[in-house]
C-alpha cells in the first residue's frame, strides 16, 4: 500500500495536498501512460467532482492513512502560501458583500477560510470548520456554502452578515452568512 501513497506524492509536485488534472496529465506524459489514466483516476478518486483529487479523497477510497512526512510538507507549503496579515485580501475576490459588513468580521471570515483550507481538503470539513468558529464567536447560527466550479444556493441573512468570495485555487468559492433563528 505504500506504493499507492508514493504514487500520490509523486504526482502532487507542489505539495498542495491535492492532485490537479494538469499534474495528472504531466505524470502520464512522464510515465508514458495512456491518456485515459487521467479520467480514470478522476472518476475513481475525485469524490466531490471538483476536478482535483485531495489526499483525503485518495486515502478514503483506498482505506489508507497519509504519510506523516508528506502531510508535514503539505502543512509547510500551505503555511508558506498564507499571506501576511497586511496582505489578507491577497488571492481573495469578493463576489458579493453586504455593505453593512464590518471589515473586522470580513477579515475574520477570510482568515477562517484560509485556516480551514490549510487544515482540511474535503469541502464539508472546510465548511464545518468555518461554521463552528463563527457560531462560537457570535453565539448565532451561521450558514457556510462552499463549492468548486458550479453550485447553487438561495439563502436569507441578517443585515451586515453576508460575504460571498473566492479564495485561491484550493478553496474555489466560499460564502459565510449569519441567519436569524426564526
């Protein structure tokens, strides 16, 4: 089974914790594999149909645990990629925001999205991480909608508590909003 982990690590050349289609294609060319290899791997391991294969998806499918050494490299890579606090909007594209949302709360939501992205690779875990911390902070019920490529949602929110944004490659789109209890 170690060979399967070694294969993943060989393909994930940037230690992002996930394999992109481009990385799979480059690996196939290098190994002289059939071009069907890419789609077969995506069909088998890309559980959330995001177009990438996370280490969690890969290991869950095969019943494996990631190598500690590899995960440490991933953590280092993610830490190095995090922007300095004064550059907190680097890699963030705001799609929609409630004009009443204060900057401190926006900064917190973006920081939580980055933290979640560094700690988790599965979308539901990223969303839960953000939601739990926002619920804890405000003692309120937050909704976190997270998706890659296509997704849809229809939600209501309190004034001053809606942010829809795009963060980097690993966390395609994340929105966080607070809802009323009624």
